[in-house]
């Protein structure tokens, strides 16, 4: 009876393999949405590390299996081994979803669009039969992306800042992990050609790709993320609370602040931001003011440093002000010391020469 049941399950799996893999992918995505919390959540970090370890073990034995250097022992191991691709697909899909969510949260859409599209393409590609049935090197490449993403967010959490140092350490650690895996595999292979194809080449591709994207400023500055921003006429802080004054446009439900700033003589621009950063995080970001010249395009007016600290779920609150400005199209950008953009806001300054009393709506974020 049990034997017939097992045989039936195997037949069902082979017959509906594609559908089952789609179900596993959807299950993995739902699992991410329900369980992935903040980027520095300890359970989330342990979950990712465990997934990466399981993937590394599966790929290790997959290389040996395809090289005819290892076979699963008869019995339980042999039966479980038949479902390795399903498990590998679930784990890779889950990790890719997690890191894509983290990148999207930290991304300024315009500056990181190429990288985000690449991540989306990788997630979709992971579902294609071509990738599922591909050689180990393709799966090793996906594993490398997940491994580097995990390590590159881990170092800023430990060090408490972003920049070249955490990124370089992440690159070095990723290379070292692949070195250990390559060394473990090469002991059981007759030559180094297989090791190069399935480990060295995928590892080098991931490292080079991420290095180029980082230099170009296309990789979002994880773990920082912009939660709220807006241009206001006045910002006051009383008893630890912020009170933001904007034009009384009750009809405008979508703007946080004044996208069309009616400026009178003596008015200041108040830029309010909330930046999420993990606990024990202490770094510096910059607020860049830019004005669009009709001929020369966007030109930097000021670049103001702001020190941020982590630990507040709603995000670290800060205010940047500007007194000297001209009417026209403006943009304010929040970026790291390396110039990696966290967020941006476009608005227009309009000269207001009227003398009629103005009414402002005061909100508390």
C-alpha cells in the first residue's frame, strides 16, 4: 500500500512538474511577504543564511553527481535526491524575492531602474524551463547573486555605515566563499576545467557585474531606505514631534508637501525626510538641491550633509532648509557619501507677489 502511494506521488510529480514548481514559487513568494520583516531582523538573517547553506550543499553534490563522482545512498537519501531541483528552485526563488524586496525599498527608481529590471528579469528567468534544466553553472550564478546580496547587506548592519569599505569586504567575502567551495569540489574532480566552468566563471561574472553596477551607482544603498519626504513652508519641532505646514490644498491627496511651492519674499524651503536605517546604524547622507537651467539642464545648487542614526521603525527624521533660490523647476536628492541615490523629489517654485493672507494645513507625520 505504501509502495503504491509513493509510486503514485512520483508519477503525479513527473506529470505535473511545471505546475508544482509554479505552486512552489507562489508559495515561496507568499512566504516572503508574510515572514520577511525588517532588514536587520535576526530571524530573517538566520533564515537567509540557512537557505544559502542548503543551496551550497545541493550544488556541491550536484557537481559531483553530474561528474559521476558521487551517487546518493540507496534508501532515504536516494528518494530525497529526486526532489532536489524542486527544493533548489524554492530556495533560490525565495532568496531572490527577499533581496529584490530589499533593493526596491532602498532604490530611487530612476537611478536604480537598470539594476531593478535586471533583478526582475532574473526572478522571471528562474521560472523558465531553460534555466531549470540548465547546467550547474547557471544555478551557481543565481546562488552567487543571492550570496553576494546577503553578504553586502550584512556588512553595513555590522559596521553601521554604507560605502566602499562594506562593499569591498562583501566582494572579498563572496570570492572567499566561492574559493572554499571550489577547493572542496576540486578534490574529487580529475581536472580544473570543470571547477572553472561551474564555480570560477559564475563567481567572476557575479563579482564583475556587481562591481560595475556599484561604480555606476545603480545598486540601491541597502539597508537605507527613504520612507517619506516633502517640501513644506514651515517645520517646527515641539516635544519631540514634527509639525509640517503646507499649502491648504485639501484636494491634493497624493502630495506630501507642496509640489508647487508658492514663494513670497523671505520664505524658506523646508525639506522633510524620514530615512529608515537599522538599529546601531550611524552614517551620513547628503541632500542635494538642483535647479533646471533652460539651457544647461540640471545644475547643483547646494549639497548639505545630514547625520542619521538608526533604530526608529518609522525612520530617522531630518530637515534641510534653503533660503537662496529662484523660481523654476527644482529637484532635491538624498544620496550617500558615494553619491548613490536613496530618493529624489521634483517640485516647482512659483513666485507669489500677492499680499493676501495665506492659510496652511499643519500635519504631523
